[in-house]
C-alpha cells in the first residue's frame, strides 16, 4: 500500500461496556480529513422494566452522519441482530456501500422484506473468505466458528499495519455446520505481523474452553429420543447449526419437525436457499401439528428469550391458535438467557411447568453452548496472531477488564481499554485515547427514533410508578368557577387506607385550595394551575406516600 499521512484510529460507537449494539469505526488520515471504515451496525434489546415502550436500542451515529462523505464503506462480520439489526433504521442516514457475505446478505434481505415500508438497501455480496479494497483499507474475511453461518473475523490492512477485528468467534474443532475457526490464516497473519487485535470479551470471565456444538447435538439426540410424548425445542432462530442438530435428532426419533414462529420460518428459508440445510428433511407447517401423533412430532419454536409475542410464550399461556402442549410433554430450551431477559424467560418456564410440562434447560443438561471464546481460547488467539496492541471489545466492563488482565499476563506489549466514543490512536506511536467523538443511544419507539436523553421514556417510568391526575377547571374572567372541576385519575388506587375515594380527596383539595386563594390571584390562570397542582400532589402523597404526575388545565371562559 502507498504511504499515508496522519494516523490509524479506532473508535467504538457501541458494543463496549455492554452486550449488543456493536458498531466500530476505523479511520486513516489526519485530524482534518480521515477516511472511515464502519464495521457492523447492531442493536441491543430493551428491558420493559427499565425502558417501557422501547422496542430496540441503537447506536447514535450523528458523528458518522457528519462524516458520511468520508466513509468508504460498511462491512458486516455476521448476521446476528446485535451486529446488523440497526441497518434498516440507520443506513438511510448514511447511504454508504454495504458489504456482507451471502448468508448475511440473504437473511438481511428476508428481514427487510418482512418489515412494511422498509427502505431498499443494496448489499454488495462478498464471497465467504473473500477480499475487499476500500480506500486505504484492504479487508480479508477469515472464517471463525460461531452460532450462525459465515461468521468472520476481519483482517484490516492499512498503511500503518494490520488490525484483526475478531467479530464473534470461538474455537470449535467439531462444528456441526461450516468449517472450524481458520487457525492457519490467523497464524499466517501473526507471522506477517499484527499491529492490533480488537477482540470479543464476552466469556473472558470463564476458564477453559467453550464446549463443541457436536456435544450439544449428542445431548439433543438422546433427549428427543427418550421423550414419551410431544417435544418442543426453542433456540435462537438464527442458530442454523442447532436447527440442523434438532432436525437430525428428530429424524432418528422418527418425528416430524414443525416450524412454529415467523422468525424461524424466515431463517430456515434463507438457510435452504444458501445451502446450509442441504440434506435436511423438509419441515412441516403449523397447520400439520394437530394431525400428528404426540410421539411423532417435534415443534421447533421461537421464544427462547421469553418474548411475549413469540410462539413459546403464547404456548405457555395456552393462547397459541394452533400449537398446544399438555401434561407429560417435554420442552427443551436449547439456548442461554440473555442478561435482562431472566424475568421473561422465568415467566414462560413457570407457565409451562404449571401445565405439567417437563422443562429442560442448560442448567441441568448440555443443551446449549456459547458461541464466544473462554479464556483458554482467548490465549490461543493471542498466541496465533501475537499482536502489539490488544483492545478488548464486545463485553460489559467486567468482561473487558478480565480480557485486559489476561492479555497482559500473556505478554501483549500494549493493552488498552476504552469506552464508547473514545478515539483510540493505534499508530504511529504508542496506543492511546487521543480524543472523544459523539456517541450515545437512540431508542426505537414504534416508528420513531428518539435520543436517549429525550424525556419521553423517563416520563413513562414516572407514570408507571405513580400514575397521573388530570384536573380541568373553567373560570370566569372575574376568577370564579364557571362549573364543577373535571377530575380524572389513572394508575392511582381507588381509595386510601381509610376507604375514602381518591377522587373525592382530589376534589376536596382542588375546592379548598381554590377557595383559599385571594381573589386577585384567582384571575391568573398560571398561578391557579400551579397552586392546585402542588395541592393535589400533596393531598395524594399524604395518603399514599407517592406523588403522581399532575396536570391542571385552566380555561377562562
């Protein structure tokens, strides 16, 4: 490559200090003009308790919008939602060239077509294991094992050196789908010299190695074979290797596989189109479920994370229109509960158990393994690529800190931890945080994207905690009541501890406070509204120990 002035920088806009919402950028050039490469564009999932009404959390890309003329492209490492789920909302703000391997491109297009009114987004398809040249960056896609087809580490070559961006990966010597992590190519990179390793930290707190998918397949085969009646398996819809394992186990047990859930149907269609379910038997639609004998059916369901609208949650509530389970049936959670989803998953499990259904999870059987590397695997990768710099990524603060400690003990010369928005200089000179760029979060709220600092969600939390009172007051120009006050209470107890209706308490507070106001002050609508607001909140708080939101509307007639 030709010599380039300036420096090589890295900045995360999401995915550091958290699980999900992965978006990283690399820049080459000086402070006045840099060319940027974007890696991934993902979402994280909102907790209803913490963010009521919010569907998704996306990275704030205002910096990239300002720099969009200098962006050479966006590259996806793989097709998980935490790496590509924000594209439909954020790509139209950038309209930069987008690159992905065939499976990621096909799954993204299928998802786009399932969203009414979604924008057309052209994807440049890169062969698996392929190469790209984008401005000052040359990018090689390197196969790594993970829980979705075509996961890639990226070798990003620049005039200042090579960065290995791992994406999500693990070392699985016996994957049930695709090739193992490409140790030979990673070692070759190390032999040629690697400037920096920006790496997955998700399992940096766990010793040893992640078990193989082949071991999970054995466990599933035995659990499905020994089931006395119906079997339902839930897993991440995108986990095609797990779908293959379930299908193989069903075939051995002489069971038909019925797909339950739109996301599962979509992934299976894409996997068949791209060849990842070659040789796997055809699956049945939900309309076949009720006609199959209990010992001849296996339902493959969405809903492993307790999503309230997903198939398994509806089955657990006995609300699914076509699929039911009864006492003696078996449900296998071939998944791990993502932090934040514990309550939702427990609700589904308890609903199933209360119906007399046997529930099997990874707490008792090897029905799931992580797609991320544990400590021994992290050490292997460090030994293969021998980076001068290591930047822990893709993890919460504890994961990043443990990855950093491990790297230092392994002898990596420079280890640097950063936060979203930190601008990290990788070369020339020692690695350092040299600046900060705008970073934050956007909330997907229905059809809208809201900045995290907007008052909308905070107001919802307040409403959910203490409800709302509205008071409507009509006054004459002389400051006299033109009619009885109109009062409405939402989310507030009907009566206090003594049994007095809350509406009566509010009405008394409004009437007494208004009559106590001096006549000149009654002619000021703003003064009346604020005085009554404080009085109503105080009257309710005195009896409830909570202060609701209170709106007083004064109309002069």
